C-alpha cells in the first residue's frame, strides 16, 4: 500500500489531502475563496494566487500532522501542474517541489483534468476502464473516453463558455451572486422550464462540441425584455442547457467505441436536475451511471492525490514547468 500527498491550487480552491492506493482519504483540508471573489462576480487570478500562497502551507502541515506522517514516509507528492490560473498553479507546484526535495520523495505533476477524469475510480472501486466522462465545471466542459491512466480521448469540448460558466453568467444576469450554479438551480425549481423560448446551440448539428455563449445572450435579451419571471428564466435556461448536454452526449457516445459506464464530474454535477436526467439517459442506453460524491466532483486535492496513486512509480523532474494550458 502506498500513500500520496495531493495539492490543488489551480483555481479558487486551496486544498491538500493524503490518499492511499487502497482508496482511503486519510486526511484532507480544503478552503474555498468564494467570499474573496464574490464582489467581482468571478475569480480574480491575483487574489486567488495570494490566497493560495497564504493558506496552502498550513493546510499541508495540518494533513501531515493529522496522519502523524513525516515527509519521508510519503510514497509521492502529487500537485496540479496545470491547466489553470498560472499564479495559483505555481504556488502549489513549487510547494510540492520543495517538499519533494526536502523529503527525497518522488514528485508527480498532475494534469488537473486527469484528476477529475480519474476521481470517480477513487470513489468506486468497481469502475474500470474504459468509461465515458462528462466533465462539467466552471472552467471545463468536455466529453472524454477514459481508456486508462494517461489515455484519454476527447470527443467534445466547448468552443466558448464552460457549462458552469454559463450558469454563473445566467446568475449574474438574474442578480443571483457568485458562484451562480446553485442559486440558478434553486430558483429554477419555482419556474416553468418551457416558459421562455431559448436556443439550444448546435443541437441536431453534426458538430460534436459545446457552445453556450448564444444561450447566455438569449437569456440576457429575455431578461431585458422584462416579459418573464426570473424563476421561469432560470428554469428555461437550465432546461436548454440540459437539452444541449444530452444532445452532445448522444453525438459523442455514438462516435466512440461502446463503454459500459457514463460518469459525470465537475461542479455542475451537483445539479440534481442534471444528475437525474443523466441517470435516465444512461439507463435508456443500458449504461451504468456513476456520479462521485459532490466533494470529489468539485475541485479538491484528494483527486490529485489519487491521480498520483494511479501513477505511482513514475516521477517528474524538479524543473517541470507549470502550464496554464494543458489539454489532456
Ligand atoms: O468543479 P468546480 O468547483 O470548479 C471548477 O473547476 O470550475 O465547479 C464550479 C462550477 C461553477 O461554475 C458553479 O456555478 C457550478 O460549478 N455549479 C453548479 C451547481 N453547483 C456548482 N452549476 C449548476 N448547478 C449547481 N447546483
Ligand atoms: Zn476543476
């Protein structure tokens, strides 16, 4: 059995976790910066980087203390090396390098998207490769065929906004604050999803990718018309977004070699309406549906530590660079 320290700092969550190769999260700490960014209606990179720099080291110390471990007892230190906001990624990666050097422990530079892609296997020991992954968060919107560690086939990405970003922008239009996804979902419960006619960008096109910019603009125009209740706007937006997701999934699944399971990850996986629709969709196609617990869906360090567990035995050089962009 091995144990890996994971570090995550690519967006607005600062996190450290210790995870074992037999899928035990031994200790973890996570701090969200929502309050610091809320006044700006989105994540401010400079504020995020400074917050990571202040918070990360005490968090690492806390998980190590809780587990009663010294650096030399770790089998690896895994840190997000990209993609993400570069200042934050550098804070986490440089911390990991320093600790790896101090403890003479292998460094594993993890692609944040790989962390999301493999995290369902931390929660579910029965989930074997290959599987289809819908990764929908504030920064990512992709459909992948996860074929093995380091083997990902991307079938769709977004040509403009990510799905979570579309939720956040809709929330802003409706004056609901940041992050907007949960607020839009709550308001949508009180609305009629068929009340406001909204576009479903790219639905029924041969194009495999996502696009949400046109939907967001339509929400803005509908709001400005003053003809609709906010709850109807929220519900209609959510329905349109969901219709897009299901249509894109259909296209992607038809284009890939069949897989037994559909997995959803990323912050938008917290949305109950979307989750339930995905579950129905999967069962109609005879697929198993896997949605990891929410704490593993949103950004966290356990998924980075787990990616390190999956890659145990490998190591990266101490001069490896942080990468703002890093497609899987
Ligand atoms: O995975 P995550 O925590 O961070 C990123 O990597 O982006 O995802 C955050 C995103 C935000 O855009 C947030 O609005 C969205 O996930 N989100 C939701 C819900 N909860 C979070 N979107 C829709 N419905 C929700 N219930
Ligand atoms: Zn993420």
